C-alpha cells in the first residue's frame, strides 16, 4: 500500500511538472496575444472617451440603463422612489392611510408589482410599480415582516414574525386581483 501511494505521488508530481513546463515553454506566442488584448482594450477605452473628457485624460463610463431605488421608510410611513443616477427622490408614496411601518419591499420577477410588508399594521400592500399606486392592502397577520413573491408570479408568501405564521396571497395579475388564500 505504501509503495502504491508513493507511486501515485510521484506520478502526480511528474504530471504537474510537465503541465507547468508546457504552459511556460512558448512565451513568444503568449506575449503577442497579451499585446493584442491590451491593444484592443486600449483602443476601446480611447473610443469611449468624449472630446471634453479626453482633454482631461479621464475615462467616464456611459450610463446605458435607467434604474430606480425604492425605499420603505418606517419612520415617515412612506415609500421613497429615488433616481438611480442622480440619487434624488423623484416620487414619494404616502402610506399614512395604507399601512403602518412599511418594512420590506420586494418586487415580483417582472417588476410590475412591489409587495410591502407593513409591520405595524400586520398588512401587506401591493403597489402597481408602473402607475405607482397602491392596488390593495391585505391583513396578513401580526408583524408582517416580509412578503416574497413566487417565481411563477402566482402567489406571495408573507412571514408574520411575532405571530410565527405564514400567510399566502393568491395573485391573478390579468384581473389585478390579489386575495388571501383560503385556509
């Protein structure tokens, strides 16, 4: 057994040596490839610099997508929508008459609806993300902590932390119908 282990170790060392030797033997072709890649990267970088920025020698990335950041604010009972580029609040959804202490806000996979768990009122509010309006608020249980939509978009599970329970919301997006599942 010891002889076999010794043989396997020697074989492994030999193959490792041959592998490293083969990788480092032809440096001229590797160097040319690296120069070509470096040249291509530099050319692309040069093309992305505008005339104004080129005088400073700075690279300024182009923003290709618009995005928003939605924040549930328990202190003010509001949902703040922030422009991802300027970081300015572009809209606020007032939750004073909707739910108390919006805690966690999760979007469905399509980005059509946001589900907001309201810890203070034990409810979940459904927001139409395009129109930025609350579609419905459902009583789900004490201390609704998080409302997470399923990948198929047909239900939302709500964790009610203090009550140690889970509530299921059934979704019919075609009819904009959101209701508690029958128990």
